[in-house]
C-alpha cells in the first residue's frame, strides 16, 4: 500500500482519535460558537434588566449590535482560542464587570484574572505590623466556609482596635461577593449606633428594580431556601409576572431617625485602604461605606475597577458545557457612586502588591 492510500485508510481513525482527545473540527467550533452566543443573547433578553430598562435606552441597541457582530464572526471560528476571543469580546462590549463568560476551569466567583491567586485560596489575616498599627487582609467578600471563620474572628477583634494609631484594610484583588460582610466590619469597628445612620444616608434615595422573569423567580426561590429574606421578593415577583410587569420595585430608604441624637465617632485610628485595579463590586461597596463615615480615610494603591448599575448575578452553564455565563438580575437607581465610576487613590502605589514587606513599608509613610 502506497503512502497516499495508507493515509486515506488511516484518516477516519485519526479523526476519531482527535475527537476522543477533545479536538474539534472548524465546523464543530462554528456550531458551538453560534449555539453558545445565541444562548447568551437569549438569556440577556429574557432575564437581564437592560432590555426593559427605560432609563437605559441604548442597552438594547448595543446588545443587538454586539450580537450581530459576533454572529457574523461565528462562521469563521476554527479553534478554541478564536471561540473564547469571540465570547469575551461580546460580553466585554457591555462594559459591565458583572456580565461575563468564563471557562469550566475557572472559578464562578469574583472578577479575578487567571494569573491572580484564587479568592478562595487567599488567606484572611490580622496582624500588628507596628505598635498600635493593625493590618487586616480581606481578599474577598465571598468567603469559603473556612474563610468565614477567619473573617468572623477579625470582626470580633475590630472593636478593640479603635484606639490604635492606624488600621490598614488591604482589599487589593478583592473581586467582591456579599456586601453584608463589609457592612458587618464597618459596624463592628465604628459601632452600629455611629455607622448605620451614615450608611443609611447612602441609600436614602436609592431604589432597586429586580427583573421579573420565570427563570429569575426560580433563581430567587433557590436562594430563599438557603437564606431568609428572599421570600418577600419571590412573592412580589410572582405578582409582577401575573400582571405583566417587567420589574419588582424595592425602596432602599435608610432607617435614619432625624430625632436621634448624633453619636460621637468612637474610632481614633487613621484608616488606610490598600486597593488596586482588581477591586470590584462588594469591595467598592465597602469603600463606599468607609468613605461615608466622616472619618479620616486614605485610599492607597491603584485606581479600582468599576461596576455598572446592574448587579446581583445568576450563573448559567453554556449549552456546550465549555463554561458558564454570568449576568446581572437587578438594577440600582440613584446610587451615589455612578455607573462604572471607580475610586482613585489619594496616594498612588506602583510597586508589587504581593510583596507584603514592600507594601507595609510604603503604607507606613502615611501614618
């Protein structure tokens, strides 16, 4: 048998072996790309607040343009790299850190880059780095069960640090999570009596609209079985769906009582926040809370990331099972920090954020 005939005989076997080993033909990649793209588009149309948000009239126009651009590209996809480039280009076109796509190998939480330490592997810790100077490392507000124990220990310690010379909160690379953890830290340090009225002011004109959809209702019902507090939203969403309303409207008015006597700031320590460009979502909310307290705060490091007014996400597996798609389910109205507005540092740091010795040396100059 000559070489040509031998190759012809072996080609089907080689093709089968390639499929077994996970390789795809260009035609298969094109089908995967189109199917996953259509899925993301449909999820946004049905469950994202944007398409029915009258205060964001350009959202649907941008969605359609990005979708059409990606759809034209799909027939030319030939490999995994091109597939992910198309997927990321589509999701990044929304300029929303909460709307993203990621591979099955990546974690489903936080906004961290692949080359960063995963949030669930990063340690929480408290230590005195100098006399009366505390360093508190908070790598995420979405702690694992083990990390929750570490974070709760830190929260218990915070009231004892009020008379320190300085408290350094290190939140660099904190991609967010549950904002309640940040609120608990602030209340523990400053006392609920002092902190809560200040934080309430942030929300005195804020409302939230939850997109009403059957899929979103299922999402919130699942959460309601795990945590108390979502049952009321589920009831209101069922009513909205029956009445054909696109949103469930929630007022977030603070509980501040104007007749309450002002409480004196109990914290003597200077507060320094170490932040960088990978600070997102609940990390930004934590800085929102700290800077609302009328207390000396120094922001140190890099300009943070930013988040859109679309928040609180659900994660859906892609039809190809090659990854997942994350999209927001509600929209803020009247948030003091505007759409995609980052925090800029009072003092810029251009060094290595992972070199703790260098970091402490640089921060110490501010105390």
